[in-house]
C-alpha cells in the first residue's frame, strides 16, 4: 500500500476532498470536476496504478475498509459524470 506523507494527506482531505464533498452535497454541476481533481491528485502522490490503494491509505482510520471502498467508487462515478446539459 502507498505511504502517503502527512502534508499530502492533509491537503487531500482538508482541501480537495472537502471541496468535492461540498459540491456533491449541493448537487453542484461542477462535482465531476472536483472528483477528477481528487483522482488526479491521488495519482500524483501514489502513482496512476495505485490510485485506489492511495485513497485507502489516506482514509486509513476514518472508517471500515468497505465504507472507504464505497467512497472511492462514488468518487470514480462522479469523476465520469460530466454532462453537457
């Protein structure tokens, strides 16, 4: 599993994921962009092939593994939800 340094973990949780969650809760049409930004950051800090592992590492201690996996699935779904309505 990835070894995520604390400054990266704090930035992801305190800024990027927080902005994504706020957009999601407001049903903001930009939710997909926030989700994409989260995923890009995960890939940057852990590598493209370790995105899911990096997400698990960042959320270690914040919930059971299945709940964290569900959060990651939602993030992935939202990142692919761009609509040109």
